[in-house]
């Protein structure tokens, strides 16, 4: 047995699984294109301060989970723990800062130093979108609708959508005070993490997973009621649009999300088929600060975890990614037959037919074993005598039936009977 396992929290993805990944990426592209989103590819690492400033110094991701290193020039760089900050860094070089809308999607590896578990990895993959430059409740609603559309297209119809509002910075001061007052009265019964959060970031208490804290959190005051009328109306309009689009949701006042850039609408999609890691996608509206900029960039977006989407598909028994076409197998006995097969393989492959063939000296029996292993429905067999007579033997593997076809007709015959792409 090989002993070279990849580092903890990472994985190798082999062909049959990669086929399903490719399908998710292609489907995301198709769905997002229909909403006017184009692809953006950004670097896998950025200056560390892009994430520190963008996600917030106090967030768990920045504090504990980033893979940060120095390059040879002494610059501090970080493997991206999420896509939004880098995408906004890239878009800040366009006219979004003047209020021009940009719609982009992305996919790829993200890196967080979390404790690995099922559905939680250190290198994981997201497919995400950002709608940047404009602020309007209907843009948020359309973004959520697109996520639901994507999930349905990949066979996930029964996911649960939760939404909430984070208000804006000015709302959070009085609302934060309200929460601090309430939790101060209960902090003696809460976990050590929450004790630390009380003065550092009281909002993080709301999504504490500890049983002792959850009971106290459940009775926390309705802080959204203290938000400004403008913020409450913004949220009402988002809900109204979701109702009009017949998108079902639950309002969850405990949904605050772990990144500091969020304002107004936040949302998360969960699925029961996942076990402990229930979030398959999350997002919301944000105002993201970039290093050296006084004005934040506004936008709304989401990211879905590819590993988790696949786990949910598994739990639902959904495998809708197109299967790889079965090959035709060319069996050659003797060097001259193998060269003739190599020539024919080139022609068939150019015609869109997958071909496998034997390129080394092997017995007829060994070659037939390979034909069976390849799953080929049809094999073409040629040895010296067939070459002399200018024919090939075509064998249908399921029935064992064999017919001889003239060399001049072989290409036409095989392209006729073999499944091809497109
Ligand atoms: P996030 O909630 O941190 O949001 O991550 C989005 C999704 O990525 C999660 O719902 C989950 O499916 C997946 N994910 C996160 N961490 C892991 C992990 N360690 N292993 C496997 N999957 C994971 C963001 O990243 C925001 N940038 C989303 C966003 C875009 N908000 C606005 N625009």
C-alpha cells in the first residue's frame, strides 16, 4: 500500500469524482451566465492585509485559520480563505467605485486551518458570485433566487434557506449595547469563548454552538427592532421580493455569519443530508474595506462549498453528471497491427470517439482482459493474417458476436456504431 497520504484536510480527486466536480462547475457557469454573471479568476494568494482589512481583524478566520507566509521579498501573503475579498480587490480596479455594477462568478480552492471532519477541509472548494457596485433590496433577492435556481438544477430541491438582517454600522451600536446588557446578566453561566466574546464581539455569541449558551441566546432581546427604519424597510423589501418569487425561507435572528463585512441581508442554506456541517452555502450583502481605501466597496454575493454539495447529492442519491463515454478497444497482435491500430485510433479520436488500445507486446488473452476492464462495448481485433487480408474483426463484447469488416470500411462502420460526444 502507498503511504503518501496528502496533508490533513486535503484530498486527491480522481477521475470519476472529478467528473462530478466538473459538472457542478459547468452547471454553475450555465446558471450564473443566464443572470448576466461572467467568470473572474483571481490569484490563490493575496497580500495578507486584503483579508485582514476585508474580513475583519476580529473574525475567527483571520485570527486562527489563515495560511500566511512570507515570500522572498519579505511580503506577507495569505492563501485565500474565501473568494470575496480577492474578487473585490480585483474589481476595485474597475469602475465599481463609481457605482457601475459588475456581476462575476468564480470557483476554486480556498484554505482555512480548521479541524478536519466530514465536509470540513483545510483545502476546500467554493463556487461563488459577487454582484458589486450597486445597493438595492431586489439585487439581494435576485442573488438568493439564483442560488436556489443553481441548487435545484443540480438536484438539491429540499435545502432550507435562512435569512436575517445585520443592519448597517450605525444600527449595530445601539443593538450591540442591547445584547451586551442582556448577556452581561447571564455571562456567569456561559462558555469561556462567550465570556471573551462579550466585550470583543458580542454578535458572535449569537451563533455559539454550546448547549448552555444556546438556551440563553434563545431568549435574547429582539435587536432587529432597534435598527433604523431604513434598515428594517430594506429587509422588508427583500422578504417581499422573495415572497413574490415563491422562495421559501425562515427568518433566523441568530444568523450573523462569521465575516465582519456583512450589512443588511445575510443568508445561509442548510441541508439535513450533511451531518454536523449543515451549511452548504452562505452569503449576504456587504461593505468591504480594502487596504488604504476609506470608502468600502458595496456588493452582495454567496459561496457554496463544493465538497458539501457533493455530500448532499450523495445523501439524495443524485448522480446527474454525464458519464464518460465507454471506449472502443483496439486489440493488436504484432507490431504492424499495433501501428495500424494507432493510426485508426487517431482518426476515431478526432471524430469524437474515445479509444483505448494496446501499445505493447501482450498475449491475446491479456489484451482481452484489458478490453473487459475498460468496459468497452466493442473491440476491434487485428493480427498479421487480418492485415494481410485487409480486414478487421469487430467483436461485440456483450454477445461475443464477431464480424469481419474491410479496412476501407472500418472507420465508417465504427463511427456508426460507437457513441460519440455532442
Ligand atoms: P462562508 O460561509 O465562510 O462564506 O463559506 C461559504 C461556504 O463554503 C460554506 O457554506 C460551506 O459550504 C463552505 N465552506 C466553508 N468552510 C469550509 C471548510 N472548511 N470545508 C468545506 N467547506 C467549507 C464565505 O466564504 C463568503 N465569502 C460568502 C460570500 C460571498 N458572501 C458574500 N459573497
